[in-house]
C-alpha cells in the first residue's frame, strides 16, 4: 500500500478508509496507490485525482473511483444522485477522465498494460431493477461485494484483460511504473505526523490477547509469559477492570513507580482496584502496624526494600492484613519468590480467588526471578505478538537478542533504527543535541515524547552538564513522566522499565559483555514505540563515551 498508513483518522464512516482497509486483503503480488494526484494546467492546479490505483504487477491497472453515501442513477435525466443530491459529474465520467489522465501522463510506462476504471460504492448495495443505467454493472463493487474484494479484483482484471488484450509489462517496466507512481505522489512525510498516525495503528487488541483474557477468567492461578510490547500491562489492567465490574476487590502490583502511577490514573478513586508498587504497599502496611519500627529505620537501601521490609510483613497480625479477591502482578520477573509467598496469604479463601502474574524473564535486570510458587499450580500462557513497537524496531531488537517475539499483523513498518558511533562524551553529547534539535524542529516531534535512557547516573554520563536541549528543559522521568510536557526526559532503565515513549535515545555507558549488551539493548530498546536511536562507543575511541 502506498502510503503504508492511511493519511487520516481511522474512521469507519469514511468510505475511502473502509476501501483502503479492504484492499489490504489483496495478495502481495498487488500494489495499491491511494489518492494519486496528477498535476497540470496553470500554476500546477490538480488536474485529476484517482482514489485508488490497483496494479497486479503484470498486465492490469485498475483506476478505482470511490463514492460514499447512497448512489442513484437517473436514466431518464442521465444524471447521478448522491444522498438525493445531483452530482455535477457522474462517478463513471469522473473515473473515465482520471484513467485517461493517468494513461496520458504515463503513456510510456503503461503502453503494454491493460488500463481501465471501476467504481466502488462501499455504503450502499446495487439493486438490479432491469433498467439500463449506462454503466456496466460489472464495473461496480458495492457494499455487499466489498467483503469479497480479492475475487472482485480478479474478476475485474479478467474483464479488462479480455477487453484490451495487451501483452503485459516486463519486470523492468513494472519497476519503472512503481517508481514513477511513488515519486510523483508528492507526499513530504513529517515524522511527527507519521508517529501520530502510527499510534492509532498500534493501539489494537490481538486475537492472542483476547484468548489470554478468556484464560484468565477460567484459571484461578495463571502465569503469562510475554516478550516486550506484547500487551502484558494492558491485559493486567483490563483483567483488573473486569474483576472490579463483578464486584471483586483487586490488588494490582508493579515493581516500578512510574508504571504504577500511570496505571493508577486509569482507575477511579473509589475503585475496588488498589494499584501500587510492592514496596509502597509493604510500606503502608508496616507503617500502619508498627510506626515506631518504621521511624527507626534510617538505612533505606536496596537491602532494606528487598529483604528487610518484606520480612517485616510477616510480623503483622493476620487480622490486620488486608484480604483481596484477586491479586495481579505485572513486571513479575522483578518480584522475589518470598514476595509471592507472602502475597498469597492476602487472598480470600475459596475457589473464586484469582492470582495471576505477567512477566518477561528476558527483562529480569535485577536477578530476582526464579519461579512463581503458588497453590494450586499455575496455568501458563505465552504472548508473542508485539503490538507496541514498529516492525523496524522489532526486527532490529530480535536480530540483536533473539526472543519469541513477532510483529502484530497490523503493526506499522516504521523507520529504520538509527545507530551513531561516538568517540567520547563530548562527541556523544553533541550528536544527541543535534538529533533532538532536528526531531523537534524539522520533524515536529513533541519534546515530551522523547526519552533519553542512560546506563548510569546523569552526573556520570555525557549529559552531566546539560540542562536543556533545543530550548526544552532536560528533566528526570522518575515518578513523573509526562509525554505531553514541554520538556525532554531522561531516565535509567531501572526507572523507566515498564514504561514506553514514542522516541528513545540509548546513551552508551559502562562496558558490558556481548551477551549483557544484547540483553540491555532488548530491554531498553523495546521502550521505543516509533523511533529508536542507539549511540555506541567507536571501537577506536580512546576514552569512555
């Protein structure tokens, strides 16, 4: 399809969008050009526009004119009406004129092809009254035949082929025709606009996810394995909402503060779903049960949060422990086995209780994941369809770190991952600033949608002295990432894991083994939905980059 994404809202009320989506069903042997304009006359005024040009890359070119609404042809007056209003120019004459325009403009390229027109009325069905219409019935695809678009196109091709009987185009002529058509479409694609369009294409539910939701409702204990971008957080949130709708109390837990904050905003304050990080949840329970102990803890380091505080939970009187109908854990690979053992004590007894965990073992950057101890044994489900990242990003990541991850059928192609070789900190900072200036200026990408991922603290990175880029403040994303803010965000993967951004820049950092480097690239790079920059130290660089 040219362009590869529909250049407008995905509106089922738009007849051209409906036909655009239907034509996606054509086999790979066909190419389709949407909204092809030819320019001519004074001041380059558009001379004609063809809604769709369908080419089988052999011998037949169909110029398809689309008309929405209810169409009617008045044979007595020889005029067309659309929704009761007379059209200045009938769709048949419009299609015929546009076809002749294409033949005239590309006479050399199509001289061996069979070229003709057809009509498509996607919002009404043809009623054969037996009266002559002046239009060959066989050249009309109506609403009732749109679902069989492949067979309809094949039928039209046979009709047109038998009419003109031309030999067809050579492979070279096919290539030249496509080059001319794509070169003359006239689109100057702004990346920021493309990202906005692709966002709608990525927000879709796969059949795999629908099946997982059904399994979650059946199984009392379940573990869902899923690669990056397979919709684990979306499913966790949706399952929590479904349980809440049944009047059940739900504890929805995360490891990272950022993703917990984001998901919490999707629930009403009076919701039966309690959304929290495990550490915040444990803190609230211990503070309420033993405030003096909490105040006495002065060293709140990783050991405190990961070992001491969870152990303290076991000292709380069971009568003071909250009970839930269901517990859902996202980022499950970051939870320790003993945390799971404690959480199971918070489930209300009975066969209707639910405990499910969503995880990706390949994102276990803390070394916490071992297993999910539960009783009864957990059923398992695997998600493999990535519906977050563009195809370009998925292909790049799976080449670097092979995982069980494939692109969702409707995922946008995206743009290639951009890799930069840097000599040192100064060179890296210079390239990052230049790239962001270009993105926010030339490509109209919103600053808040850009995240720089560091592999160290900002003070130890190439951005240590950088306070603003392209006129936008450079601020930490910790606990307050806002894609609509007029600022550039930075974070480490420990902070940003579980979150996502339209554009991610991966800054080079500490030396890693090839295996650890590949894993880090997978975990960090999968945060980018549409555009990924990777900065790597040049092999010849003599200093840290």
